[in-house]
């Protein structure tokens, strides 16, 4: 019928194209077209008509129709067909949304995916076109259906690696770009990256796998595992910033977001599909056993799976039980994390718990320390879990306690963990008395019961080989034991106890009272630690004495806390005893510091942080009482009057905060109380304060230590309770509630008043002000950049900082560096580059102009707009500003990449985006131009060369982009080239010449033996300048090409490159090899180096060989 002469094929196709197809006949018509032989024009018309028909089909008719469309792709137009199908379902998903009929559409889409998978198996070119489509269409890579199609095609072995790499790369680049966009918020209106949408899309794909998308189960599971493994292995290569440790994965940033996406997918798949549960658990076990870098992430996954899908994991408990056999062999940190993850299983499954106890019992007697540490922490976790249950079996708890007693004869690390863990568990009334008994019995082993003997602690019993001359090792951490014992006694005050236990507690109190009395009366000589004692770590006696001194410091701390917390009727006597103990502690610390070996690399092993046992409860209590009650005539004033004790309390608080890793609400309340106390102190104290004046010249003042501690409090809350940081700051500022930016600004206003007070005193507190600025910098990073009031708050902060920079002649480098760093970054965030340019101009004036000549007798310091710019601070601020520029050009390079993507998608705001990029480049070049005109030497010159190299690389990227759009050469771009040529490149050659002459003179003066540092500097300089010249030539080469293609003379602003031709003098090389000695810089070598530097920098005249060839 179709081949009869009166109805040619073209006529029939045209009629069918114009006709309205009934949905029931559409499939038959599509099948008919597949049977026809179509020319390319006919195929175009048929494809267009069939693609348009997709929107009119019912749900049931869509899969067979698409099957016919895929069959038609054998004739050609594969890219058009596959992209049209994907676009159709993207549109359909946006229209269907979350309607009740959505499951019908999901099943229909699953059938279509199977058709596509079948078609790709038959025609692999169709699979290549699908991959190309997703790779080129950036928006398609973030939609459900295209991602699902790719995952479905990943089941084909030939495409699996390519598809996984494509999807993994798209996901990682999205999160990287999102993190970068936060640093370049000024392009957010032109370029948006919604990683939350990507997360929702991937989770939706996982959910749909249970509604007709069964073919995605295995590929999606594998993709999620690849994401986690790849990020953990290549975090450094990905340039993703994280401050996490192996034991604590990061809780924010790109790494955390990517890992969370992978974990959420796997958790969802585990809950929805029994087919992958065994595989997921096996993969977790494999990573634990192989010590994979992603082990911690998969343990987090295991914890989520156990917590959210316990019913699903119950059949696989035997697999988890087999994992327990690896506990003694894996690192301690990994084992601790594994025990935490499987804790709910041990709680609810008696057989699993018994198997775990058996493994831990074996580990307790293993040969290596790691296994014993795992055992102790495992038993402590089980013990805690038993008492967290209302009706838990108490018999097992006492069995575990009996097992823990056996580790009291093992290594010091094992004992320390056991003591601290038992002290924490003493808050449970049912077992507190038993814990007290075992700790007290252990304490009596090192306590000298004979009260006639002055040293109350037998230190020789705490150190192995203390008397026989062998290598001494700490075996009994008596300071931790004593602190744990006193903590347990404090918890027993609120517990009902038997008569026997009460008698033991009374006896223990008497023993500790005797301990304190004898410690306060004894001298260091009683512990064989007089001034004649050696502390040389290279000798056994010196090492033993170091351990003795450290233990004594810890014991003094534990007794000081006990004495303070248990003061009775006469607190004055108690405070005097506390101060007496404190002075003894300081004497031991001073003796240790003075007598320790001074050999390089041999530092004292006895540090305050290592032996500190003060608790946060004690430190908070004593801080509150000292500063809230210390101004009146009360006994507590005796403690506040001792500045050494006050400084000890403040520094111990820092140590405790740094060690804090668990999220307890009680600890947050303590942090909040301390922060409010320190803020009240900072408001009152000034340069006349005893916290500043009555201090030694070396080390931090008490006020500095308080500022450091305040910073540690904010950082600890941000790390452990990130969502409660606003609560902390609002309580500090006295204005509860409000948005994050308002709360932060209120706190900054308080610091502004304190800063003004510090800088306006007769003796300015520069060091304290620098610490204060570090806190302000920390708070400024917490500002919400997307909030409406961000610009307003930032402008107010820049006005304050600008007034300090302009009016305060600060000569302290640390303070100037902190203020300038924050000021220029905030100015950049709101687009105020004129302030940065003015600062650069002042620095230019201070360094001197490269074209000016000065008479040393007539030289005077130039006038500057900003008083903070002076001779003492200009070098540090110069490096700070150049580092800022280097970062800006790096970000600008990324922004140009986003501009290219916008150009590829024909963004309607492209011209405005282009203009903003050029305006930013103009601002950066204007700042850079000031430094190219300045006389910079040494480190400042090296920084400038590196920044220039980065700048020309960025300019080259911009020129390459313009080459693709050569018909759109805007005036802003011409201005960029003009400034780059006339104000930067021209002066750059002059700068390199002067810098080279200076280096030649310095090399000529050093004709003797060169140090390693000098040699490294010479090698570094010989690489820097040629590298800069190369990128400049690359920039000029592409600029010439752009000028020719655009018919715009852009080279008129560029200075002709200088001649850098040179040749190797073989005679000098031979003479150098024959005559020179190692480490010597001969005259010939000096002359050769001068020639090389001059060749690298070039003379002021003559075109280069490249330009002569052009």
C-alpha cells in the first residue's frame, strides 16, 4: 500500500505527520514506520512526530510506544531519540510530583528503563549516546530518570566502569562546586548549585527501586559504596578541607555531605531490599578487616543500619558475630567504634552478648596492648549498657566488674582506661559501692599507710625498674587512680550504702586526709627530686625522675580538687591547704622544666596536659566562685589572689575542653557557664589589671589565657553541638533568640568595646587584642552568607575594622595581621575593593617605588592613609595581602569555569555574568599593580612572583574563554587587558630586573660556604622566575590569537617581550667540575648564576625569538 505510485512515501509521511494520532493506533503506526525504509529527511520527520506523540500517550501505552521508538533508533538519530525520551520523563516527573497515582508512573518508568537496557544490549552505540547526553547536559545529571537509566545501563559490563565514573564525578564535582560557591558568593545570582536537590534525587531513586525499578538495586548499592571509598581514599586529591581525625569523621563540609549521601542510600537500600543486606554487611566487614581508609564511614553506616532497621538485621546476627572475632586484631579506635555500633544488638540479643563477652575475655589476656585496650573498653561499654536498662540483668554486670579487676595488673594505658571508665559508671547507684571497693583496694597498694613516713605515695611501686637500674616504665597511673577514687566517693554521697561500705568510705576519707596533710608538709627531696637530681632523658635515672615528677603533679592536682570540693566548716584553712599543694606542684613543674635534657628532639615527656586530671565540674565551680565572690572579703579571695593558681585553673580548663569528645548536655551547660564568666571578666579587666601586670615577661598573661580558653569553648561547642552555638552566643550577649547573624553581631559589638579598651590604655594590650581578634575571625566565619542581613552586618563590621586600621598606629605584627586578614576578606565579600587598593597604595609607599631614587640622608617615611601601615608591620601585611590575592585569583579561575558552563547553556544573564567577572578581575589587577611598582625583596618578592604567576594563569583562562566567543569583546574585557598590559606586565619586567640585581649582589657577597637554606632559596628562585615568564608568554600567545580572530587590537596594550636567549658556556662547566669543592660557591659559579638571572629576567630591549618568528 505504501509503495503505490499515487501515494509516494513522502506524501504519506507528511499526511501522517499532520494528522492526529489516536492513542490506541499510535503503537501500530510506530511499528509500521519501523518496517519502512526511510531516507534521512523522512527519518527526521518521523522521529519528530513520534517524539511529539509521547505527551499524548496514556500510562499503559507509553512503554510499547517507546520500545518502537528505540527500534527506530537503529536507522539513526540515536542522540535525538534518547535525549527526547529522557526530557519527556523529566517533564513528566515535574508534572506528576507527589500525586497519589505516582506509583503507576514509577512502574511505567521501570518498564521503559528495561526497554532502554534491552536496546542498549542490542545496540551499544545507543549506550554511548546516553552517556554523552548525561555528560553534556548538566541539568540532566541531576534528574531522577537519566540517573536511573545510567544505573540500569551500568549492569552491562562494557559500560559499568564508565557510568560509575561519570556518576561519581558528577556527584563529587557538584559538592565541590557547592563548597566553592560559598567562597565565591558574589556569583550566586548567576550560578546556582543545589546539592540538596541532588541528595533528594538520589534518595528518590533508592525509594523507587522498591516500586518497579528493581534493576537499579545492585548498581545503586555499588555506586554508594564507590562514593564512600573514593572520597575516603582521595580526600587530599579532591582538595576537600577537613579537620577530622580517623576516630572522628568530619561533621560538615563536602566530605561529610558526600559520605552522608552514600550512607543514606545504603541505609535506605538495606531497609527496603533483603537481597542486598548480606552484601552490605559483608562489605562493612571487609573494610574493617582490611583497615580501609573508609572504615570509620562504614562503621557509621553500620550504626545507622542497626539503629534504624534492627528488625531487618536480626536474621544476619550470625554474620555480625563472626565479625567479633576480628576485634583483637583491628586498631583500638576502630574496635571502639565497632563496639559502639553493635551495642543495640548486644543489648537485645543474649547469645550475641555472650559471644561478645567471650571474645573480650580472650582479648583481655592477649599479648599485644591493642587487644587489651579493646577488651577493657568493650567491657565498660557492656557494663554501662546493663545499667542503662531499667530491668537489665545485674548478675552480668558484677561478672564484668570482676573481669575488669584482672586488668589492674596490666599496662598503664589499660589501667588508666579502666579507672576512668569505672569512675564514670559510679553514677549508677547499684554498682557505685562495688566500684569504690575495687578502686580503694588498688589505691592501698601504693599508699603508705604508716603515717609516720612523710612521703604518702610509694612512687617506686608506680614505676617498673625504679630501683634496680633498668629501663623505667610507668606501670601505675596513681594520679588517675586517685582522681577516679575521689570521683566515685563524690557519687556515693547520694547513694544508699551498707554499713560495711560506709565504714570503708570513712576509712578512705581518713587516708586521703592523711595523704593531703603529708603531701603539704613533704618536700621534693622526700621523693628523691631535689635540685641535684638529674632529669636527662638519655639516662635511666633521669627518665625515672621525669616520671616521678609527672606523677606528683597529677597527684597534687587530684588532691587539690578533693580538698576544694570537700571543704567543711572552715574554708579558709581548706583554701590555704589547696594553695600549699599548688605551690608544691609548681615547684615540681619548675624543677622538671629546668632540669630536663636540652638535646634537640628530646623534649620532656612530662607535660601538664598529659598528667592533668582536673574535672570540668571542679574547674567551673572554682572559676565561678573566684570571680563572682572574689571581690568581697571572703575566704575564696585567697585563691583569686594567687595569680599562678588562677592561671593554672584557666589553662587546665583549656586542656579539659580539648580532650572533650562526648556530647553530654551537662558539659554544654558547663561550657555556657564558663563562657559567660569569661565574658564578664573580659568586660572588666584592662591594662591596670593584675592579670596583665603581675606576670612574667615570658609566656601568656592570665588575660591571654582566658581569651584562649574562651576561644576553645566556642570551638568545642561548634564541634560537638553545632546547632547550639547560637544558644551559647545569645546567652553571652544577653539577647536570647534572634537569627544567627544578629546574635553574632551582638557578641562582636561586645568585643568591639573590649578591643577599644585594650588599644586605648596607657600600655596597649596588643597580645590580648590579637587573641580577641582571633575570636572575632572565628565568629565571622559562622555568619550566614545567604541571610538578608549579611551585607548590613558585614558593612558594620568593616566600618569598625576600618577605623582601627586607619586611626590606630599598631606596631604589633600579630595583631595587625589578624585585623588586616579579617578586614580585607570582609571587604571582598561585600565588593568593597577600594579599601584594599588604598591599603596596597600605602604599602607601595612604604616599600618605595621601583622607578624612584632616594638619598639615604634625605629619605623620610612617606605619609600613609592608614596608620596601621608602618615600617614594622608592612612586610607582614604585604605577605597577607598577596596571599589574599593568590586566593582571589584561584577562585576567579573557578568562576570563569562557571561562566563557560553558563555560556554553553545560553544563560540569559550571560552578559551580566561576564561583566561581573571582568569587574572583579579589574579590582584584583589594580591591587596587584601597586605591588609590581613597589621595591619588594626576599619573602615579599617571592610571594609577589607566585601571585603574578597565578594571575597570568587566570588571565589566560579568561582569554581562552573569549576566544570561543570572539564576537563579544566587551569594553570591560578590553579594560582588563589594558590594565594587565600597561600597569602590571610593564612594571613586572622592571621589578624582575631590580629583584635580579639585588639577588646577584647578595650572591656575589656570599662567595664562601653556602648553607642548605641559602641553596634551597637559590634553587627556588631559579624556578620561580622562569615559571612566571612562561605563563606570561602563554597569556600573550593566546591574546595574539584572540586579537587576530576578533579583529580587535588587544596587543597594543602589551609591552613587547624582552629577549631571554642564552647559551651554555661549556668552559665554565668544565672548570666548575674540576676546581670546585662541595658546598663552595666559586667566582665562576657566581658569574654563571648572574648571567642566568639576567637571561631569565631579560634586558629592557629587543624582541624575543618567539615574537621575531611571529
